[in-house]
């Protein structure tokens, strides 16, 4: 700015010529003339120069670029260097720099322009899953973070699941709606398999049956991002990354996933961005139905002769009386509920390829098979609990594992006939007093249990001399 002032002073006040000013301040006469004419410093008038080579190859480059999707794909894309080689083979005299400039301009003109959006209270929410790491029970695992974000107020609901499957997807919706106290009018998704069976023309989608049932239950409109785009729901994608960096670093630890989720939700609730907007949006949400949607996936499964059922490549034990029957399985994100002809049992949901067996389901068979009992003794004692573990240890110490198995099989028969509570009490007493277990468990008959005709009978005690006569030695 000092240079401009100096040039204008010398020319307009002191009436020096442009040549004299240029020599004095050591700039070109063209610069002097621009400053004297009032032009701003550093701003040059754009100059259009002829580009004969560029104009000659531009149409051919565009033609190749537009045609390239037919013979390229994935990471095998057309680069500017390869395009230059193709043009040289077609006998175009052009440099690689010009080809790169033409490709850059073609991409710029075809790039998508984004529109700044405005949100209406209670109108739109966005949903997505994100991969996260947690340390559960001392073991680091990869899990999946479900996030639903109300776009007007910025309220979030987030929950970590073991799997990114349809059951977790539906369960996340049910919990999010309960957390928000209402339902948004529209929800935007990717074209994930949990919701979409097939992509149809335009915005139309064929919904999966379970997701369609969720939509009908809560009466919202599902919307879907364009296939192959990663920014149609940038609000939840940005928020998911923020939750990972802000609330899940350092990697959260807990004895169970429920504990980790409780801590995460508390942090999100404490950091609500705009309380006024959140309160306003809640009044515009659709009210919740009288009962929540059941996210469980229900199916029929067959029980094998080993009293196991297979669900998603994992195996679960059931009571032995259900062997070879067809039962109902309700699959939830964290557990499996199995319903048979006379009751319902639950197991934690297991990863693929793993098995969970409760050996209390096999008491009758184990009471008949001491060798099998010995084989699974450690797991059986774990499932039965104390004092059975202490009883087994004492039997093994006193008689060895083979005899201990036979005696413990008798204890199992007593559990089946008399009930676990009764036998458990007797065994505790035996452990304290040191009395033999099977003698304590043997059935007793008192005088009041005898028939009436035998109660008054008296039996004389025998004498040693009488045995000699019986043996033929007496006279």
C-alpha cells in the first residue's frame, strides 16, 4: 500500500512522468500506469490466451472420459497418465500437463454441488452403524455402535451391540424411540440389508418383512440414501465419528456390554447440545404406541438327540425331555429365548461356531451314566453350584473318581425324585457334620409308617444256643 501511495503522489501531485516514476521506485511503467489509473494493488485483469493444443484434444478427452465407465471399474480406473498414453497412440501431439488440466476441469464441472439444508422440528432423524472397540470382561472385542440422531435438535441415542444384524437394528429403534419419548416423521437410512431386500427404480425400495412391521407399528416414513453415495446423511455420519472420538476414547471397559452402554448413554444425555430445541422438538414427535414393538426374531427349530438346538451356527442346550421336538426360538440382540412344551429357558447369545451347555438339563441321563458324569464333572458342578462342588471333591478324595461318579449319580437321582432344595439342605448338613452323604439321603421308615397289624407285634431276640440246633449240632 505504501508503494501505491508513493506512485500516486509522484504522478498526481509532483506531476512526474511514468518513466521517471518507474526509475525512481524501480517498478515497471505498466505497474505505474495501473496505480495512476486507480487499479487495486495485486489485482490483475484476466488475460485470455490462445490454447490451440488444448482446444484440439479437449473434445476427444471428454469423449474418452465419458465412455470409460464401460471398460473400467472399482480401483481399476482411468488415470490422466494412462489417458495421455492413449492419446499419443492415436497420434495426438499433446503433453501430459495439458491432459491433466483437461481432466481436472472435466471433474470440476461434473462434481456434485451441495445444498445447505434446513430442518423442521420432529420431521427427520438419521440412522447408521459404526464399528467400535470395547474391552468386556478383560477381552478387547470389535462391536457395532447404533446411532439415531434427531436432525433439528441434535439429540442422539447410541447403543453398542455385538452384531450389526436385523435384531440389533430393530432393537436400536425401539430403545431410541423410548429414549426420545416419541417418533420422528421420517428416518433416513443407507440401503442396509436389515431394512432393504431390493433397490427398485428411483427412491422405491422393497422392505424386509420385519422392518416393514416396525414401520407399520410406529407409523414413520423410511427414506433411503442414493446407492454409492456417502454424504446423503452426513449429519449422523459426522456425529457417529464424533461419538467414537469423544466418548469412546480411551476404549471403554466393563464386565458386560450393558454396563458400557449405560455409561455411554449417560454421557450423551449430559451433553445435549440445545435444551430449548430438544424440548421444542419433543412436542412435535409422534406419540409412542401403547406397547413397544417386539424386535425378537422368532423361528421354529428342531432339538437334536443331544438336546441341542442350532441357531445362526451356534448351539444351545435344552432340557432332555425336549429331545427330538420342534420348539420356538426368540432371538434377541444379547440372548436367545427357547420355548418348549412345558416352559421357557434363556441362554446368552453366542458367537458363530460356539456352544453353551447347561448340564442341569441332563440330570436324568447323567444319573444313569456315571462314566459320562465323570467326563463332564467340572462343568456339571459349575452349573449345579455349591454345595455340590464341595460334595464332589470330598467323594473324589475319599473314594477316587470312578466310585465318586457312581455315588454322585445316586445323588442326582435323589435330586430328581426329592427336589434340589431338599437335597441341597441335606448335603450342607453332611458337609458340616462329616456324615456319609448317601446314608443321610437314604429314605427312612418309622413306626408310624408300618401297617396297623404289625405295630403291636413283638419279636423275641435270638440266642446263640439256638443256632447250634439249626446247624444240626444240638440235641
